[in-house]
DNA sequence: AGCGTCAGGGCAATCGTTTTCCTTCTGTTT
DNA sequence: AAACAGAAGGAAAACGATTGCCCTGACGCT
C-alpha cells in the first residue's frame, strides 16, 4: 500500500535460490551459503553484500535441500492416538512452545484411535524423515510401543508406553488426588467421598486409590465407598442423589473430573445442600469452561498439560541430540482453589 | 514377539535408500524408482522383485529428496491466528481428512494472535516449501491478508480475508440464525428474544440482525430488544434476569452461543420457568459439552466446522493444482433439535 | 628477491529420488 | 538375411544447499 514494492514478504512470487542470491551479490553459491550461515572466512563486506542480496530477494533456504544434505529435517511428528481433543491441545501447545524456540516444526497426525491409521502415519512421518516423534493420547493405561527400534527417538506424552525403556512423560495423578484430599482436610472437612469415572479406566482407579490412601493416612475413613461411573455431568448428578440418600453425612466430595463435579454441584444445590458451606467440592482437570461455569466456581487439580508437552518436547530434543532419556516421568499437578472450597464463601 | 525379525515396521534401524533396494533387487536405482512408482516399461517380474526388496528393507522414500526434485512437498501449513482452541480443532480435523487422503501432511502453527509470530511462521512455512497455506482463527471479522503475492496459494477458513480476491470459507451465520428462528416459529413460539455476545463482535451482530429479520419476515416483533453481552454462562444467567424482570412475556430465546443458552437455562429453571414448556431455547455452536450438559439438552445450530475445514482443504488442493478459487464461500449450518425445543417434552 | 603463510573465495562432491535420454537385446517383418 | 521396431533397463543430470578442499593473491619475513 505504501507504493514501493518491498513490504515485508509481500512481493515474493516464487522462492529465490541461493544461486540467485549469489549472482546478485557477485559471489559463488558456496560463498553465499557461508555468508548467510556465518561460516568460512569471509570479508565482512562480502558477508554484508550477500545478506543484502538475500534480503532483497526475500530468500529463504529450501528446507528440502537443506535437510537432504544435513540428514536432519528439524521437524518432529506428533501422533495423537485418539482424536485430537481437549487434552491434546495443551500438550501440543506446550510441545510447540519448546520446539518452536529451536526452529523445529511439528507435523500433527490424528490417528483417531485406529491402529491402522497409526501405522500409516508412522510410515508417513518416517518417510518425511522427522527427527523424532511424540506420541500422545487420552490416558486409559499404558499403551504398547508404537514401533520397535525405530530410526528416530520417540517420547510418549500424557500416555505412557508399556516398555520401560521408552521415555514417557505423564501427569502424577496420584499426587493430584492427594493434593485434593489434603486441601479438603486443610479446610476442616472430615467426611470425604470420592466420585469418579469408570472402574476400568486407569486414571479413575489411580486417583481413587491415592485419595483413599490419603484419607487413611489422616486417620480417617472415607465417608462412602468410591463411586465409579462415567466421566459425565449426568453421572455427577446421579451420584449426588446416591450420596444424599445414604446416611453418609458427607461434608466434602472429591470428584474424578470437573464434569462430574459440576453435575454434582448442580444436584446438591437443588437438594438444598449449599456448596461449599454444606459440602465442599474439588474437581480434576481444571477445565476452564467447567470450573468457571460451575456455581460456585470449582476448585480443581491442574495436571499442567502444557508442562507435560513442553517436557516431552525437551526430552525429545535431547534424545535427538544424542542424549536419550528412559522411563516414566510423572509431573506433579497443582491445586487451583476456587469458591467451591472457600472457607469463608462470599 | 513372534520370533522372526519382520514385524511391521519394527526393525528399521536406519532408513534404507533406494540404491540399497536396487542393489538387493539387482537393478539400477533408476529402475527401482520406476518399479516402485509404476512408471517406465518394466517386466512384471522385475517390478515384483523390486517391490519385495523394498518391503524387506522397510524402504520409505526420503521425502526431502523427493520434494527437492519434484518441486512439491506434499505438505501444507495451517496457521491459526489465535490460539488453537475449540473452533480450530474441528477445522483441523476436517482439513486433515481432506488432505490426508491425498497423502498431504499438515504443519500446524499457532500464532497466538501475535502478528510477529504470524509472519515468523509464514516465513518458516515458505522456507519449508509448503504447497499451500490454510489460515484460520476465531472469527471476529474479516482480517487483512496474511501476505501479498505469496509463492503459494492461501485459503482462509472460518475467518475471511478482507481482500475479495482471496479465497475464504466461512460459516453462513445469518443462515444459521434464520434456521433457529424458523425452528422456534415452527414449534409455535411467537414471542422470541435474542441474547448474544458483545456488540463489537462480528458474529454477534450478523446473527442478531439475521434473527431480527427472520422475525420480521414472519410478521412478528421481537419480544425484546437484542441483549448484547459476553460469550459466557454468567451473561446468560444475567440476561435471564433481565428478560424475566420485564413484562416481555417471552416464550422462546435464541442465544448467540451455547454457553449463553446454558446459563439462561439454569437461571430460567431456578426462577420457575421450565424449559421448554414455558420458554424454548436454541443455542449456537452445537458444542457437545454444553448442549449435553445443559438441562434440558440444548437445541443448537451446528456450523459444520469440519465441513469448513474439509472444503478449505479441497479448495487449497485445487488451487495447488492450478485451479484457484476466489471470494467468500459461506457454508450453511444445521439445526440440531434437542429437548430444549421439544414440542412434547419428556 | 624469494619463499612461506594466510585470508578470501571458488569448485565440486554430496545428500536421495526422479526422469530423460540412451543402449542393448529380442523378435518380427520383408 | 537384413533391417527395423519395440521392450527392458542402465547412465547421468537435475533439484538446492552445504562443505571440505583447493587455488589465488597479498603480505611479511629473511
């Protein structure tokens, strides 16, 4: 719009090659390469001339040519084994964060929980000579390795591999559950119940047993046996009914997910049991739309998914650079206190 | 596990080259290439021999080498201008769907609403010689083109470009709003109100004016002036109070988002105005967690984001193949009826 | 003056695939 | 039997960037 033809990146019609840059600067392609990459012994003036020529032509090195000769693509693949969803996004963002800083790009593949697609994508990624692969997916339990003795390093994020030699980064769910219980104890609650997802779901059982243990460690009994169900608001509402129909005298509920907690909160309030005064509530996931939409706003455990993505990416970079890590790393979560466990509710 | 060393993709330690395949098959690299790509005139037996050799070595063609010579990378970039979120995911899935079938991979870049990052990613993508770029982002209003006369085609998805020569694929929000109103009219409602997001938000005003127009076309008046606020449950609850405090006699509310509708639903029920008997409710977005979590389940407008992503990808592929499209394409949405507008509620 | 040294920069190989010519050989036709 | 057509496959260039090696001057030293 300003009238000249040199706005940022505006006038590139086709990619310029380094030979064209070299010609414009009056040097050979090899010299131009050295000038732009800061190698070789060149007069400062030559270097500058080449840089100016590159600027003028909007030169960006052809990544294919570069990786062909370098044997590295500065690219990693990310395979989400189940569909890209609420959990994958923060992981992706975290990973992108760690990788983007190092000029590494991410190929995202959605395997949709289909092993065929997964193998297909794996081949594709290997064909594209990615430098490494991050495997992620909703966590039910450890998954079999995506392949054996692959030519590139692999890091599992959020989900973990059954092979202990593989590198996995996962949330410390037991730790999260403990934090929830400890928080409830700290605000003076003593009759704590736990409502969570399906019993066959790994996360549900891990969180449940850690919660029960934390209660025992405090010298208490759970106010009710663990209620396993689904990861839904509907189940939360249903569970509220169950808890209230018993003589359990519950004064706090730790829920296996924010959705469950939200359903519970609604049902409790409707039954005239105010939250948090009568019953305090802690959720799990710290899912913004749930914790904010819930009334009162929901105290929850944040698994730091971005941190997991970032850590996985960092470990992958280290592995690419020849320093592979092994085993499972469990990252601690945080408890985010909100009104549902407020001591002096507004 | 089966004892031999040939499980799927299990034993690749380093990528085999086509020369190795050729050597194993006893032919030249050129011939091997022809055999694997189905060109040239080769004896069927030779072709088979090469294919077997490739299989045996787990050969996957080096994409860098291939694109270097082909001048195409079979890769497209996807830049989300605001953070990857609820809207970007279905778009991404739709795009991946259309592209994956054609063996094209997607580079995902999250520009986080930062123009600097955006330009940086653009450069990166161009350096990687992507064949095309899809630009997406939360929709407020048309955005300036990401660059001018770029060396590769660009398609805007969900968001649109201010340059009419650019190709944009967007939801037809006015159409969606009309469908909502027509549905409410069809179930016999006559006093319809509209509650939506901020007035400065393009989507809010487009939906609002289309809704008002649809009401007028039916020879009716809106039951209340449009209530502009935020895209939140809290605003929905607040708006319910406003509507009930007037003498408006509302019998249906069309909401600009599912979140608003859910807040409204809660507040209405608490005030003893059952949904849908007293007041019917239609949301917008068809966001699973909202429409299912809402009680009663929420009728909503689905913008078919996956379809938008898929269409954008198809148009991009066409443009890459030399057949560029121009202008704005608005895709119709669908109304998904649920209990909140049921004629005979359960 | 002659030799050595080093800065500066050009040359050419290299990465792995594809593709365009060629060459060779077989079989057919006149 | 000679000539030709076609099939089958090999040789080599090309894609674009990088890099090790070599060449050419200029300068300094004896």
